[in-house]
């Protein structure tokens, strides 16, 4: 019997999900310096699954692709042509394709964990993972910018040419804050907040439906059924959000890299 069902049998009130539903230590504890958590295990599993899929998809390459090769080539072609080439440019985009494709597949699979039965936990709802991914993007686009334009040229490029001298310091400050402070924060927060809120919302509907069906009278049982139906509808909506967030994160990474490489502001 689940904890919620046991609580219902004992007449306990419904306890809404909270931050403890995003931790789940497997080895160690909250006070331990090294704790193996459920999201960490899922991130490792996702890497293994992606590696297996790519190896399986490319093991028997053919002019007429099989199912796995077709899916793999389709996903790579989507990122290559729809994001890499368009936003970075045909001259430079190929060298960044491993990063873009790895980001997209890793984020997508870990997001989709949130709606896979018996898993139902998006890894990106733990803030450390989006922060790490945003840090990789942050270091990459600044590194290529400094390499392409030099230290002085990179900062000089923050201000478009031809502006009146009195407004140059204001524009420089705004662009500096945007490029060096705002971008990494918004990149990580957008992914984290969407996955955290979506998972929490699904938990409320699913656990609420279970509680109402187990403990309520006839009217509450009807409400429980409606809550269950809404949970199913929200699951499909959450799947769309999870795919979009993987796409948006990868798109913004390519956009920032393309901007750092651009010759003009």
C-alpha cells in the first residue's frame, strides 16, 4: 500500500507535494557531503541510454536507413539545419554541433523522464543540472568570442558603432549586464522553473485524485475522477513543454555562440 493510501486508510489529511519530492537521496543523507540522489542516477542513466542509441543507430549505416538510423539522422539533421547552420552560420557551425546535439538530446531525455511511467521525474527540476549546462554555454560563447575578436575587441563589440558619445556608457553597461550576468541566469532559470512547476503540478493532480478516490464521498470521488482526467491532459501538455524547453535551450546556446562570432554587433 502506498504512503498516501495508508494515510487515507488512517483518516489522515492530504499532504500536498513539496520540495522533498525533488531530492530523494539513495545513498547518503541530507547532511552528507556526498549523496547519491535519484536525479543524479537518472542523469547517468540518460547518458548511457543516449550512448546506446547512437551506437545502435550508427552500427549498420545504410543508404536506406533503418528505424534507429532514421530517427538519429532526423534528430541530428533537425539540430544541424534548424539551429546550428541558421544561427551560427555555415562557416563555423560544424565545430559546435557536438555541443548542440549533446545538449538537446541530454535535456530532452531528462525532461521526458517526467512523464515516463514508473520514473515520472524530470532531472532538470533539480537546479544544479540547468546551472551546469548554462555554465557550459556561458564559457563556450565567451571563449569563442574572445578568441575571435580579442579581449579589447570583444568588449568593444558590446556597443554598436555610430552612437552618440553620451549614450555609449549606458549601452555598454546594459549590454555587459545582459551578456555576462543575465544570460546564464535566465538560461538556467527558464529550464529549471518550467520543469519544477510542471512536475509539481502533475503531482498535485495525481496525488489529489488518488486521495479523493480513496477517502472522499460520492461527490469527492467525482472530483477525484476529474482530477485524474486533468492529470492525463496535463501530462500531454507537459510533454510539449519538455520538448520545447530542450529546443529553446539549444537554440539560445547557438544564438549566443553566433552572436559572439559575428563580425558586427
